[in-house]
């Protein structure tokens, strides 16, 4: 349980030549659920993007799910992304195909070939998020909460070691946010590590967990006060 999944040492995060965050030293261990909070523009998305190599690591040392972010080459990025499940605020489902085909697209793109195995895997992940009966629906036929469940299911397809969720409840109403959060909590309880950027303080209070804060170009752990 003590194994490091993410470790950063003196990392700086840049958007082009502008430094957004610096001096980041932190560790996330297998099985943890970690929040990343901070005001709009404080750098949460830029931080996440650095972790999934959408932004290059220019300064400091970073290791994530066994990959060294500093020496990572362009051709290694798909292999890193396979070990990460990434969930976005705006779901990013393909609008021109149904849920099952959205899933199949990801599996085939990551090397799956056997149709029976593909079908089983899709059922398995949809079941985890309570969407097993909705595979034939197109994204536009689903509510926001359902679309986000599907996006979470998609993130689980390749059994990721770490799930990076960037404002996963940002487009959802409070009740739907709680439902999606319950799904993430269940996934975490089944042993998966989750790092979730959010500015939804109600969720933090309802589901307290280790919390990192982006503020003043720094990222530091904050202790939640009991309420
Ligand atoms: N593509 C970009 N090019 C240049 N600067 C950017 C880019 N994206 C973000 N920034 C800048 O980087 C800083 C951090 O933005 P970022 O999106 O990481 O913040 P955030 O905490 O995720 O905000 P939000 O909660 O609004 O998503 C901001 O000053 C922003 O203007």
C-alpha cells in the first residue's frame, strides 16, 4: 500500500515560457484519494496536464506510474496515457457513436483485438459505473451525470494505476455531482488511486480526504478542519 504512484521533486509547471507553479515536491501513494483545489487560474489544469505529459516537464524531477516525466519522449506518451485514466470536466465522448462504440474505439486504439474480450471489458467497466444497460445510447441521449459516468468507465478500460480527474463535477448540478463522486469513491475503495482537481468545496466536506492546494504559484497540502 505504500508504493509511490506519483512523485515530484522541485517541479515547476509552465504554460509556454510562463511559470504557473514552482517548487512542487509531493508524493501520491497507491490507493490514495487526493484532491487538488485552488482558485480559477491557480494552475490546477496546468498541473494535471504536466502529469499526463500534455505540457512538458522542464524543471525538477517527476515520476508517475513508473515513467520519468523529464526524459519522456513523444513516442512514450501513449504508453504513459494507457497507465492513466483521464477524466475531464466536459466528458469528451465521441458524439457520432454510441457508448459501446466509444469504449470499443479506445480499446482498439490501445491494441485490443478479440471481440469477445472487448465486449466483456466494456460490460465490466459500464457495470462499475451503473451504466450497463445504456451501452446502445448516444452521448446526446444521456444526462450530464450519465455522460460523466461513461467517461469514468472509459478511463477504467485499461486498468489504470492512477486516475486523473480534472473538475469531473464541474458541469454537473450538486446532486449529480454527489452521485458521480460516489462512483469515484467506490473506484478508490476497490484499490485505485485518484487525483481529482476540483473547486467544489461541498464535495470536499462531504468526502474528506488528503487535499493539495494551488495558491500563489505553490502546491501544498492543507489540513481540512473538522466541521
Ligand atoms: N494554453 C495556455 N497558454 C498560455 N497560458 C495558459 C494556457 N492555459 C492556461 N494558461 C494560464 O496558466 C494559468 C493557470 O491556468 P490553469 O488553467 O492551469 O488554471 P486552473 O486552476 O485549472 O483554472 P480553472 O479552475 O479555471 O480551470 C493561468 O494564468 C492561465 O491564464
